[in-house]
C-alpha cells in the first residue's frame, strides 16, 4: 500500500490531504529552509510556519530562552521578516517542496491579522492559516485575543470574510472556559482548532533577583506541558466537530499516539525539533510501527480511541 | 555539512576546572575554527543541547574543552572513554582566516577553546600568531597553559597576579600589540568582549572591523530556527542576528555594542 508496511498514514483535514498526521509546530521549524539541511521535509504531514506579521518584527531583547526541568521558556517576540518578504522568499519555497503549509498569522491589531491573512490567501499557495491569538510574548495582540471571547469571534469572522482557505484558531492553555471558547470560534467560522500554545511562565535568578528572560515573562513548552495539552485536546474534542491539530510537549511517537487517542486528527511536534532536528520523521516511523504492532490500518482508527473505550487491536 | 553524530569518547584530560574530551569522529566531520558542536548532556529533565566550541581536530579525532558551569556541563565533564556523545555539528560561522598582518588572539577563561583551534590552524598554514589568555588565577586550568605554550606563543594574564601579566587579558593584549595586528580574534565573557571592543575603537576608526569575536548567548536549537540566541547588530538598527547560525563569530563592526552593553 505504501512505504509504511501495510498501514495507511494518510489523513485528510479541511480538504487538505496529508501523507501522515505529523506536522511541525509554528516557531520551532523556521520556515523549513534551515531544517531541510537535516531532513527531507517533503516527508512531513505538513509545516506550520513561524508567525508572520504585517511589518518586519525585531523580536524581544535577549535572553530569549531559558531551560526549566523537562521544558523551556521562550520569549522570542515574533521575530520575523514581515509579510512581504515571507511571500517573496519563504512561502514559494515551501510550496515548491510540495508539503502542506499552515501559515501562522500574528498581529498587533485585528486589522493587521486580517491583512496578513488576506494576502497569504491571495498568494494561492498556502494550504491553510493558523491564527496565533495565543502568543504570550507580545504586549498587544496575541494572548490578548484569547482573553476576550467576543473580540476573538470578531477577529475570526473578519479573517474568514477576507480569505478563501481554511482558518485554524490556535488556543492558549490560559483560556478560562475552554469548551465555550472553542465552540465560539467554530461558530465564528473556524475550520479547525490547534492547541496548545505555550503556557505563560516565568523564572528568576535568585542571586541577582532578575528575571531570566529579557522580556521578564515567557511561554513554557516541552514535555512539562504535555499532560496539560492532552487534557485540553480531550476537552475540545468533546465540544467541536472540526479537525483538531494537537501539540504540546510531544517527545516521541507515544506522545503523538496519545494525542490522537484523545481526539486530535493530526499532531504537531515543537520543542523536540530543537533537541533533534530529524525527530519529526522518527515520530512518523514510530506511529507506523505502533499501528503495525497493534493491527491498525488507518490513522482514523486511533483518533478518539480513548473515549471510545477501546484498548486492544482494531481487528 | 553539519550532521548528527554519535561519537565515542576515546580520551579525557583534566585541566583544573575544565576537561578535554577527545572523541572519535569520521572523516566527513570537518570543523572550521570558531565552529561549535551542540551536545546532548544527559537526562535529568535537561532537554536542550549545550554548545561547545571545537578545541582540536586531530587524526580521526576531535575534542572539546568543557568547563564546569552548571548541571549539564558538570555531567559532560565527567564523561570518559567508553561513553558516547550525541552531537550536532559542526555548526555556525567560524573565524575568517584571511587577513593581512599579524594575528592577536585574546581569550578569557574557557574562551581559549576556539582560539586554540584557530591558533593551530594558523600555524599549520604558516602564519604567526600571539595568544593572550586571561584567567582568575594561574592554577585554574591546571597544566593546560604549559601544554599550549609548547604549540604557540601563549602569554598568560592572571587577575590575582599569580602568574604572567597581573591583570586582564585585554590589558595584556593591548600592551603586546594593537596597532600592528592585522586581525584581533577574541572569545570570552561578554564584559571582556565589551572592553576589548572599546579599546579597539580607540585605536582607529577601522579598529572594530579588524576585530572578530565569538559570542556566547543562550541557545536552544543551535541551527537557526528558534531565534532564541539573539545578538544585537548594528544594521538594520534595532535588529538581531542568531548567534548559532549567523555567528557565533561576528566582526566587531557588525555588532551593536551599545545594546550589547545594556544586556549585562
Ligand atoms: C558558541 C558557544 C561556544 C561555547 N564553547 C564553550 C567551550 O568551548 N567550553 C566551555 O566550557 N563552554 C563553552 N560555552 C558555554 C557553555 O555552552 C555553557 O557553559 C553551558 O551551556 C552551560 O550549561 P550547564 O547546563 O552546565 O549550565 P546551566 O546554567 O545549568 O545551563 C542552563 C541553560 O543555559 C545555557 N547556558 C548556560 N551558560 C551559557 C553560556 N555561557 N553560553 C550559552 N548558553 C549557556 C545552557 O546551554 C542551558 O541551556 C560555549 C557557549 C557558546 C554559545
Ligand atoms: C521558540 C518557540 C517559538 C514559538 N513561536 C511560535 C509562533 O511564532 N507562533 C505560534 O503560534 N506558536 C509558537 N510557538 C509555540 C509552538 O508552536 C507550540 O504551540 C508550543 O511550543 C507547544 O508545543 P511543544 O511543547 O511541542 O513545543 C513557539 C514555541 C517555541 C518553543
């Protein structure tokens, strides 16, 4: 049937065909070019780009990263070269790779989100958009939209009105009424949900009483947040019937399978890319080996399995 | 081309606060002086690799010099023959060797690592160089100063006056030379780089253009994707470059020293 020994890893979400359910998380994979020195990115299910803002963005003052037990804090601050150069240099390159691309969109005002989304959609070579309304590292925009459901709804419908590709909304672990919020995003037009972004977090050097990050606070990612992400995907999956891309501390195939079993249709690998730039392909192979061992033939058989209460082989 | 290697440690030499780990590497591992390897430093909840400059490249081997600075480097310093290291490399942009005139190398502490490799390369290519190496006290790096003095013209500077020049490596370097050096290469703590840059700027307007520094910044990925290891650069104003992939070596006039100073 394919290169994975009898198991079919293909999934289709929002009309986009993925050769396997493993994507790379926004901000942890650049825009693919650097990583292509380490792996064949055409073998990925998809790539979620680094956040794109309307104007070039220099990002936050260093230090921008700090390691914590089984995790890391980051406050990059959306460093990117802006919409124009992204459309000229990065998006066409990714498109030529033939890999589905979710363009991560960020902004400091709603109008900026809409403009970036419109122009990316107009380029006709992006598969989908991922609205980053959950970045903890910028003062305006970002997480601000996660705190106000009606503002987020207005943003999603404005973006939907300006584009003709699927729109995913990326949720923050700091969302009060998670189910209510996810439902509202779908009613406002979201074609899919991705979660989770990093958790707002902080560390201080007690010798100097100074915060470890130049931005003072940042976002926590890595294995430390994985169980939080699993629970959040589990909850959102009970609420919405649009596709879900699950992410947060995936550190190998087992974590990816776990994410599928609580209701994610696909997964995205983030911080693990920093430890091993070829890790995503290992996750793909690991999922295939697991499916062979358990007798599953299609990825869909794993999705939501934890709720459906099956633990043995599918048949 | 950089790659991921699982290399066997075949030797360890202890030099006071630091240890040299000698590893067996394949022929295709071809580091340039100033490049680094990104090393996985055990488990215990440490998920990020640690950057270490290439210290030497010999027949079938390469080595790093590890100074104990925290938990990861302490784990690494205790490795020895029989252990394997998971490394990515060689990474980053190294030193530019082509320059006219004499070479002055200024090292602070473990900043000697990339400069030792550079000195060896320069001498192999028939160039001359002078190394000013600063440390707290003469015994800090065990017998390493004696070992290196056999290879190159290495002068010590000890802050406590226990050996060589009493004072900083920058003071020593400025006494030794400064007008005649075609190129000044440096690696060490940020304060050292700041004071060296200030002194070079005093020499003449082109002073900073003749300076190449290897900067230390906290890194996550090491391959240019996370934008974590940001270094303030002069052009465009307010911008940053990645220490891991645009550096770790930068020309003095590429950096924004005012913003560098504000970081410390
Ligand atoms: C390009 C480059 C080359 C280097 N070469 C050498 C070398 O040849 N020999 C040597 O002894 N040291 C070198 N260092 C410094 C070395 O990487 C740190 O001492 C080491 O990462 C400390 O890790 P730790 O777990 O012991 O300390 P911790 O403080 O517990 O580390 C916590 C986190 O901070 C990071 N970190 C801590 N100190 C530094 C630092 N000074 N620079 C960058 N990241 C840091 C660690 O990588 C880790 O992610 C180099 C650093 C860079 C950026
Ligand atoms: C260094 C870094 C940069 C990130 N940049 C972005 C970004 O630009 N946009 C975004 O939506 N998420 C960003 N994220 C969040 C990740 O996409 C992901 O949601 C989060 O890290 C959780 O997954 P992980 O634990 O596997 O890393 C970033 C994360 C890290 C660690």
